[in-house]
C-alpha cells in the first residue's frame, strides 16, 4: 500500500500528484520518489494562453490548467497496478 503525505492529491492521470499547500505538481516515477515539475508555464501563444502544466500520458501531451489543479479536493484514491 502506498501512503502519501496528506497535502498531496492524485489527479486524473496516474503518476502525477498536486501539492495543495505549495501549489506545485509532482511526478512519481518508477523509483517511487516524488519529483516537482518545472512550471507552471506562463500563458503565451504557444500554449493557447493557458497557465498550467504540460504532462505526458502514454506519450501524448496533456495540458493541466491551474483552474483544474486548484479546484481539486482531497479524497482517497488507489494507484493502479499493471499486471504482468
């Protein structure tokens, strides 16, 4: 069982966690260590004038807006385990 500190909230994409107090996005890789992502990106014409983070999900870029991230509520979640 994986237990995260209470300030971390799992987002809709596995492996990424929002720290509600620091207002930063973290990534958990295979090592099991949380690493902060750089950002958030400032709004500009290349990111459609959206402030937020860009993450990779199965090799595809996904944009997470600051509105979405700051609106997350803490709840219990399960980290999926892939069967080999």
